[in-house]
């Protein structure tokens, strides 16, 4: 299949390499053009680590070409790029053309559904709870740290879920776990809570640009904070009658280590050589993406269902103070769907059915 990947970071490169290896044809589109410049200059995409491959990917000149040439469109970008990317792609999506959001954040699927509904377009929007691959990229190279064994998935509208699982399996193999709709996926992305604890406890390392191992620095104190944040997320899910994966299950399935405490699992990852490295800059997606588009979204959902998430709320406040900016106002997706004015029943209906066609 022809799969257009909107994005040109580590996840986009890793996903493209996986698709190429699996016999599909990936196309990359970079919103700024910088990420795909090496390939236009004739350099190959080089994947190392968990995927070892070298190939020349197709490059789209603009978003319209990327979408029009694709059997499937994938968004592989940080959350702060999702709204602008959806604005660019929505005018070109065809009826029935699947869109995969890897990974989904801040009810972005509802915003895309709204844009398509205005055009009278009905297309399945497939949402993942996490990404297929992990690992950083540098110029034309990506170091793939891991290929996840399991990925939570749902679709908007929910009636498309079975077909969504079949499509994802055709593209990426038998690794998809069907979850109970978009609300469950909204509570299945563990990066924001995990990155909150890791970044908060290692912020000076990030500011100083130090080279530091992430897994080895998930000490018992950091691990306990992650576990406490996880309990808040699970409590919100339980209030909604949803089952989501625990943080221990997440680390075990993503990084192939036995379940134990979060700290013990990260130490095992470090010993195995896949503990990874922490950010070397304070301008990291661990904060700039995960605080406004992850923590704030979970906090708002907790308030809506009457299950407070004080550690999530504190994380937003602490990072806002540390960075001298109000991260509650940097999420452009939640206001676009009028999240704070929705009732719980209205939100549930949107998650089930998507926006009504114009």
C-alpha cells in the first residue's frame, strides 16, 4: 500500500523504515521541508538498531500531494503540530480514506472529524495510544530503539474499529489491541505522565545539555512518582468504565522486560542497553508537547468526570512556573473542539460517532 507519513522526525523515519521493510511504499512529507531535505539531496534514509535498512523514500512536495497519492495517511508529528497539519490535510482527504494518528493526543481526532464533516466527508480516523517505534533521528539517520509489540487502537466513528484493526495489521503486523473507543485511547498514552516525572527530576541535566541515561535515572523516587501519576490516569478510566494498560504493562510490552516496579524495569532496560538517553535540551517535547497536550488534556478530562488528578495539575503548574509561560493556554486542540463547554455525554457521543456531517 502507498502510505503517506506527515512528519519527518524519529517516529516518522522509523515508521517509514518499517513499512518499506514490510513491502509497502512510504512517502514522507515535512511541514517545514527541513526534515526531508537530505533525501531530496540524494541521501538515503538509514535505519539502525531494531530496524536495519537503507532506502530512498518517496518525498511529497506539499501536503496536497502527500494526501492525494496515498491509500493511507499517517500523522507522525508532535502534538503541537497536529492542528496545523490537520488544517492542511483536511481539504484533500477523500471519502473512505483512512487516517492514522500516531500517537493520538488531546482529542485531535474530534477536531479532524469536525473539519471533514464541514466538507461532507466521512473517513475513518484511526487513533493509536502510542507510536510503533522509538528512537531519535539525526539528519538522514534514525536509531530505532524498539518496535513495540502491542499498540492500543480505536477508531472514530467506532463502527470503523474492526476495519481499522484489520488495516493496521495488514500494514504493521499482529500487534494491535482494540480499546473501547477514543476515550480509552485518550487515557492510553503514557508518555505525558512518564515524561513529567523524568523531566521534572532531571531538568537541570536537560538545561545543561548533559548526556545522561534515561532508564538508569528512573531511580526509585522517579519510579514512585510515575506510579502515582499512573494511578490518577487509571482512576479516571475506571470512572468512565474503561480498561487501560498499566504503566508496568506498558514498559514490559514496549521494552521487553519482566513486570516489576517502574524503577526496577527501567534499570533492567538500562542493563539491556535500551534504556535510552534523556533530552539534552530544556526545549524538549517531554515538556513542550507532553505538558499542554498530554497532562492538561488528562487534567481536563479528570475534572469533567469528577476525578481530580492533582499530580497532573501540579505538573502543568510547576512546568509553567519553571518555564515562565502558561502551558494551559498552549493547547490549540482542546479549545478547537470547545472541550470545556462539553458535557460528558456530549463528549462520549462525539467519541462514538464523530462530528455530524454538514
